[in-house]
C-alpha cells in the first residue's frame, strides 16, 4: 500500500471500530499569538530600546553635531521658513532642519504612516519617538485626495499624485512632532547657527539675484512684486533681505505659506511718482513762516512785569488738587498727599 501523506492516523477502539484521530493544533509563530510580522516589529523595537539604554546620548556631543550640521551652507539655505500672520512675519525651522536635529539627537526616529485609505481620503499618522526616554509625539490627520488651486479643486486618482499630497501634508506634522520632542534650547541654537552661516556665506552677485527672481517666477511672483516688498531695486538688495527672500521661497516650496501672504499682486514699480499732496509746497511753507516769526518776536520783546497790587491770574491748566494761598501763590500738593488713582495704561506698555 502506497504511503498517503494526507492520510490521518486511525485507531481501533470500541470493539474494533476505526476512529479517526483529530489533527494536531497548529502553532502560530511568534509569541503571545502574534503574527510573524507583528512579532518581528515588536522584537525590532525592543532591540532599539535596549541599545538606547546601553548607549545613552551625550548632550555635549549632540550640540557639536548640531553646530557642524548647521554650519553647512547647503543645509542653512533650506533650514528656515517664513510666513505672515496678522501682519507679522513669523519664521522657524523647516522640515529639513528638523530632520537634521533628530539625526544629531540620536536614539530617536520620526516618520509617517497611512493608517486607512479609501477613494476620497487617507488617514495618516505622523510621529517622533525617543527610544531612550520612551517618549512619543504623534499627530493623526486626514488628507483629502484633491489638489487645491486658487480657482479649482481637482480630484486625484493617480497613486503617485495621492502619495505626493500625503507626503506634503505629513512633512509639516512630522516637523511639529520633532520640534515637540527635541529640547527648545537646542532648536534655538540650531536656528541661530543657521542664520549666522547664511550671513557669513551669502554672496550677492547679479547672477544670484537673477536666479532668485527666476525661482520666484515659478510661483507667479514678479520682479516688481519683489522690489515692492524690499522697498528698493532688486540690484540694491541687502544681505538680510536676501536671506528673508530665501526663507520665503522655502515656505512657498514646502506649502507652508502662500504668495499673497508676502507680496502685493497690484504692486507698482519702484520710482513711480506718488500722488501729489492736496496742498502745494508753497502753501505749506507759508503756513510755517508766521509761526516762526511769532516765536522770534516773543524772544526779542521783554515780558511786562506784573504790578504788585495786581491780582495774579490763575491758569486754567492748574490741577484741581492744587491750592491757592491768600497772596495768590499756587501751592501744589506734595508727594505726601498725592493720590494716584489715574489710569497709567496711556503711559506704559504692559506688553
């Protein structure tokens, strides 16, 4: 009889009646009933945590790594973003600087993953995890599968377009998680070092100015709009203004800000004559001359002395809490009787 591997063993029980034995229970690989993929992920995380505990980070070494990274011109040129809010320009570290910070920080990682997805939107989770302290920062958000423009909304169907939209939205959340995980003083040190690097290495040449103008033209920003923002011709741009424009370009590229946040689309060329004043200059000069003559006349003419028996006139500007003596002299209250009940908000800025 040929061997059948699919046959099950039988035993003769109950007066010779053949009874088929049950199949042995299948053992799931891993531990705790986990699937192999989950068990492998858990083992990886446990190994990373164990190594982080064995080799803790040295903050002095971290600071040296951050300084070395931010001293590179290529990173410093893309390290800061800038956008406008409430009429004020706000700047901060970009996603590129955040990635450099977490790499120098050590024993930490960041990223994003798609939790759920359908034809209309995807639910995404961005995170930053410190394996040494077992601290995690995460953001969960939904990304609609559309491309938003100023005049239209286009539904995305190409998987590549959908992924690029998800990655663009996730990078900003990942940056927020990294900056929430890393100490604030280290972030401020990195921003300061990047600014110093840009100020030292910025080389304003006609070629670089032309490249800057061309890079802004991709977003619909003209040379006239740039000159209206810096209030001078683009050839006379300063180093600080050049750096600010570079930060604005980084914000536009990463989708953090819009063109209208920084530039006036109705700007006029620099040097165009402004509207004339309602009064000609001759009338303004004529108005100032009589006042100047009156002041000169008062200085030249001596003041008449007051008669002895003449009752002095009390000015209307005297405070209500001042007193007048019998001789007509004004006696102001001293510090002992001064009562400060006035509202001092007009004199001091509490901000």
